[in-house]
C-alpha cells in the first residue's frame, strides 16, 4: 500500500480510551435503570456524545434533556482524558515515521474537542496532525457516509486515496461504502468482532508498527 493521506479514528485507535468511554456511557444507563443489550458497545462507539445521547433518549427511552445528558457524559470522562488515558503502543513512533515520509495525518473522531484536543496535546501528538476533526464539526456521525466524502473534499483528494483507520466495525464499513480504503485496528473493546472487521476492510493491524509495512 502506498498512501500519502491517512485519516485516524481517536478512541480505541490512537489512544486506549474505550474502557473510559464505555464505562461512562453504561454508568449513565445503570444509574437511570435503563436496560441495554450486550451489543451496545458496537452500537454507540461510532456515534459520539451527540449521537449516543440521541440513541439513549430516542431508542432506549432515557428521560433526560439532551443538553443535560451530554453535560453528564463529559463530566464523567474529563478527568481521564485530561490526565491518564495513554496512547496505544507504538502510535507516536509510527506517526512520526509516516510524517517523515511526507504523509498527511488527520483525525476524525466521535469525541468532542474538549476531550480530544486536550488528550492529543498532553500526549505530544497534536502537532503531528494536519487536521483534527470531531464529528461535531460536521453535525453528523461516522455512521453517515457523507462525512467521509466531506473529509475527502476538505483534503482536496478523492476518497479512494485516503486510508481510514478505525477499531469499530460500523465505522469501518461505512467509510468503505463511501469509497475510502479502510484499515481495521485491533482494540480489546472490539476483539469479538475482529473477523467481521477483517471482512469489511482492506487491511487489519494488531499493532501500529504493522502500518509501516503495509
């Protein structure tokens, strides 16, 4: 694979944050005695806070104003993003290697800027990216193929010339349907879906070092 333009997911791809995100979301449901099925992690991880809040309210019946719900979500996650969440193994080294090769590195994530930006800056990764986008910037989610088309336009390239990396099955499948090359990324939170992710993506890596050899 020869690629000059990369688009990285954040949670579960660049940083080991999925346990924080999932535990915060499930904590809210548990506190409000809302029933949910075992596949909820796969459902909510591509949605971001806005999408997850809408799902909780509209699909699961959580009776709370959306603004209040999002405030609680952020409150439950802030400390970890600001202080403890680490980069995944070999991420910084690989990003710097790709940057030295002249690649354009970009981020598209469901996380809001309040946690995203602070975490990337603390980890010393912020300056490596040409663009850092939250789904909030596009007022949609990674479950919408149009977001990937809009990203390609902003990058002044075609979708087929962008490699999108994500640990989530739904996000990977959607980016693929929008015309991007897709590389699945292993994360413990999605380990039961590895074979499904492999089936809908062009590449799959268990460690970031493998990206240098694709």
